[in-house]
C-alpha cells in the first residue's frame, strides 16, 4: 500500500485584543517584545532568537526541550522568511519547523490585524504541509499519550 | 486518506472504557502478547480478548497470531500522525496569542 508522505492542512485562529492595531503590530515588529510572547513556553528553553523584520528578511529560533518534556535535549528550530509586510495591517511569512535534524513541516502563515470597535481582531491562518516521514517512535508514543489524557479529561467532565 | 477508514464513534466507544484505555496506553509503548497484557491489568484472559475485539473493530489496535501466541500492537492509522501535529501546532499558536494578550495589557512604554 502506498503511503502519502505529505499531508496538507489549514487552520484559522481569531483573537481579539483590547489594543490598537498599531500596538499589536508592534509586538510582532519589535524583537524584544516578540521574543516575550512568541518564544516562551515551559517545556523548552530558548537558545537562539534572531529577527530581521523586513520583506525578504529571515528569523531563526532554536529551542531545546527541557528534562521532563516529551523530547528532553532535542532541539526544535524554526526558519521564517517574511513574504509580505503591510504596517499595522498584515504580515505573511513562510516557515519551516525541524525537530532535531528532521524537518517536520513547511507552512505559510498569515497574520491580519483588523481594527475592531474594542481594539484589534487578529486573524491567523496557517496553511501547512506536514511531513509524515518525520514522525519518530517517540512522537508517536507522545501523541497517543496526549490523546488519551485529553480524552480522560473530556470524559471526567 | 487513512483516517477516513476509522469510524470516530467506534473510536470513542472503544476508548470510553478505562480498561481499554489502559490497554491502548500499554500498547503505545510496545507491542505485547495477550498474556502479558492481562497480567498487570489483573483481569481474566477472556476479558482481555473481549476488550481487544472492541479495540480491533475500532481500528485502534491490531492483533496477529503466530503459533499459539497472539501479539497486539497499536494500529498507527487509527488516528493520523498529521492530525496530531496539527493539534499541537494550533495549541502552540493559541498559547502564544494568549501571551501576546498579557503583554498588551501592560502599559505602553513608548
């Protein structure tokens, strides 16, 4: 049986912020601000965070999973390229994610900053190609564990 | 699409039972024989076999008989890898946008 090696998917997240589009946009354009909300997280430590916020510019983030996380010691890297920037209105990037040495996905990410009565509606659209070949046994195991935990939570409501 | 072969209602029915969840959890680490599965769960072989039948029908588990030994393993097509990646990716961005919200509630220094 043939197995496809790439799966395509799109998802949209909308988030409302009680702040002007200018302020929300600034949190994407200013490296110190962006690092705070973008690169953080409990399961991994940020080892490198580079930004070059202009069309054609590249970002590079490397995080390493901590002990007690799904993949302790493994690096998670992100290469981003800015495709389009319209100040206070829109940012479009193309990015890849790698786990260790393996690339696991390539995506187009679109951020739209829509003025709203009470601030800004951020509309995020990710169009992703996930490389199934990147799925190692650890990831598989972790995926199942997570799934079961979520289900247990759902059922205990 | 592999995942379309799986009936989601069957999957949820199969996982709705704590013993069957325990079986899937054990098999997600490594394949096991029916006997090895039954021991730590402290249930009869017959009960394990019944649970395995439900899990097999749902597409979550596959069993193979070699001689007198039946080995059970997770059927990876049960829920596609890509779906799990996607869930992870979405959750990551949602957490980021929440943190951005926290940052934006701080007074602007400019």
